[in-house]
């Protein structure tokens, strides 16, 4: 069976890093090669910036280094910006990455992504953390 191709919204990655988090399983599944994570340079920079703010620069550097070393993390180049999310244009980097990668899902808790359910083309599926847990089980 093919592994799921996933884009993780920054907040989902953020809440999954700490081993004390109820969502740590998301990060553990990534480390265990249970799904493929697709990232762009823009996403990677946002991950680093936000982890730096919520934890510290050392943690951010270690997480980014870990992501780049994992065989199931694919760094891709996005050549076209679809601008499908108007409410928070910063979220478009995840949509563009998902389209370029042919991702199965963007895993997010952000309501701004709900607009994607109303867009037929290009089709981008979203999943909450809880839905993702069912998909990966």
C-alpha cells in the first residue's frame, strides 16, 4: 500500500513536537516513516520561524535538521501560485505545495482551509488531526 502524501499545516506540526502533547503521535508517525510529508522552502521557513517563537532557536534548528534528514520528507519547488484562500493568503503556500506534490491531504485545524471543499479544480482535500489519525491507523 502506498503511504499517504501529506502537507502539515504549521500549527499541526507545532502541537505534535512535544512528547507531552496529545498530538505527539503525528510527529512520531512521521519519524516512523508512516506517511510522506511534502514541504516547500516557504513552508520550511514558516516552520522554523514559528517553532523558534514557541520553543527556542535550538529546538527549531533540530526539528528542521530532522525533517531534512528524513527519507519520507520530500522538499519540492512550487512554480505556480493558485491563490485559492482569500481569507488568509499566508495559507496558500500549503495549498500550492499540496497541488504541486499531488498530496492526499493537508492536515490542518485552520478553518480558512474549509473553502477548499467548495473548489472543484484544483481539488485539494483537507483533514483535521482526528480525521488524519483514522486515515493513518
